């Protein structure tokens, strides 16, 4: 029903499970300011001379109790002239075009079951009924795209929804206040990057996603990130990043995701942030929280470029009267 309402062509819509879900939810969320104080979310202010940029670490999904933006983020979003996101997932046409170009096998190309080992295909098929996914449809998807669909579907099953993610509320606030939303990368660039993984890396990524679901690791890692974000716990994020870096030394899929998809995008993000700072307009930059941490992260990268970066201290919750 959601997919048909989005107006995608039938073949594309059946494959756009996660993109269509994100887009529909992004369009349906109405702005509701939270006014909530207390430690929730990562916020920094970066300054260099007269230049100033607000930096927000996002979570792409959230729990039902994450209603509205944390007060520290909301106040700065209201101040900003421009809101920057990684990609505008509410753009249904761009989602369809990017997915058809990079995420699906074309007519006449071998299907997924011909590319995976018999055991991996069997394990994948065993999971699909849990999420109502059709094997024939999934068979036209590339392995990395199947992995992302599975992970998002599992997170939704665990009660983590894009409708409660940070970006959803920023989109709603921008729509209500008339603030422009700028894409730092765009969906086409992001999907092109994921599709650049070697076939062996894509298969390893899918196997890892399946194993994580089978062993409840998806739930544990999601809980780690959500708890760290909910408590504005920077040391916990540093520990998680170190864990991912260590895993990247032994696994091809982890190495691609860490080196290319996570840290590999940070230099481009740093260049974009410097452009925003020089624009003369206050930009609020909202990207995934993990991009800010570690020796190759955005915070240290800006400091090496002469910026002063200060994490915003959250106010303590107000005592009940």
C-alpha cells in the first residue's frame, strides 16, 4: 500500500523496501518540538575565526520514546539557516533511479541464487518469511542491497523505526520553518559507493548480515548505539568504533564498510563542512554519529584544520514541580 502510494513502477517498487519505507515515513512525520532536556544526542559547535558550523550526530532509526528532537539539537536547528543531511531519502524519484541503477540486477543477468553458495541462499530464504519478503523479488537484488533490506527489516521488527530517527525530525522542522535542506552526498553517490564493493565483498556483507540476525548481534549492536546516543556517551562511541576497526582487520566485508563506507567518506564530509563554514550562512550538519569519532573522524579532522570544536553540554532534566 505504501509502495503503491509512492507511485513507483511495479518492478522498482517491489525492490525498494527500505528506501520506500524511509521516504514514506519522512513524508508522514509532523513536526513536534520536544523541549526535552537531559543528555540525548551528540551536538558540537565548530568555529574558526568568524566561521561557525553546528554539527549533529544522528541515529537513522529510533525508538518510540525518542519523540521529537533533543532540546539541544532543536534549539540549534532553529538557529540554523540551512540544514544539511547525508542524503534526502524522501525524494522518491531519486530513490527509484538510484536503486534501479545500482542495487538491482538487470534483465537477462544472473539472479542472486546463481551467485551465492547454496548454503547462503538457503539461510537467506529461511529468513525471508519473517519479513514478508518474496524470494523471487529478493533474487533480483544485489547482495549488499539484500543485506541492507534485511537489517532494516530486523530493526523494524525490534521496534526501531526511521520515523523516530534524527533526520526525520529535522526534515519536518525544515518543512515547517521553510529552511532549505541540502544533501551533502545524495542517494546516487551513496548507492554507487556500496555497489563498488567486489562481488566477494558483497557476498561476505550479506553473509555477515544474515549471521548477525541469526545470532541476535543486530539487536545487540543497535542497542549499543542507541544507548550511547541516548546518553550522549562519547567514550562508548569510541569503543564501538575501535571494535569495528579491529573487525575490519579480519573480515573483507567489515574492511570495505569501515575503510570505504565509514572512514572513507570522512574527508569529503570535512571538505563540505569547510565550504559551509565559508558560506556566510549558519549550517547545521547532520550525519551519522560514528563519523565524528576516532582519529580519522570529523571532530579530530576539523581540529587539525584549525577549527575549535566543542561538544555541547546538555542541560540536566528539570526537576518535577
